[in-house]
C-alpha cells in the first residue's frame, strides 16, 4: 500500500449535535480532499481537515467571520500554513442532504462536491468575479470527474 502524499483528517463538530458520518462517507471526503490537492499540485505533506457539521454551526461561523447571518453549505478557513496545514473545510451535512434530495443524487456525492469546493477555496480559488468563477468551476468539474462524479452542478456558495 502506498502512503498518501497528503494528510487529510475528518472530524465532527459540534459533538453531540452533528451526526458522525459513516466510515465510508469519511473515506469519500478524504478522497475528495486528496483529489483536490493533487489536481492543484499542492506540496507533499499538505494537510486539510474536513469537518462534518450542522446548519446552526455554519450560520454562527458565517455571522462571526463574514457578518452574514445565514447558514451556508460550506465554509473554508485557511490556516497559517505551519506544519503544512492548509486549513479546515466545514460542511453542513443538513444542507448537503437537502441539496442531494433536490438534485436527485446521493448525499455522499454532494458531500464530496462541498469538500472539493472548500478545498479549492483553501488553495486560493474564489468565485467573486466571472473570470474567477469560470476558473474555479472548471477545476471543480475536473476534480469531480476524476472522482467519477460528473452529474453534479457546482455549488453556488
């Protein structure tokens, strides 16, 4: 078995409120984060933490750090880069379920899309201008295709 070039961790927060994802789901989140880092040629040893959470926590973070008092599906918090840690991707599992139901696809695919989206933000992508959006959506689509998921539209957040 070849060791991964990247260090991907998953956790659940807040404990006791957010449901802990299955081992299979956590593995898919790690694979999505690894694919994102690889696609963008991140340095060996780079790490990301993917946090499985709930709407209320993302709303709190969005209000605290962006001044926007609404929930969202994914937030990315860059780290200071010490020890190769790029940052944290925090996903609302509740939003992922809702989006999957609306889109008629698997929740695990939606969670992977949100992981890719958040990882791309940590890697410097944004979608504030039309040009940035095109570049980010293209990278997202390429990574999702590498994961074997090509029927999900990019997230709008």
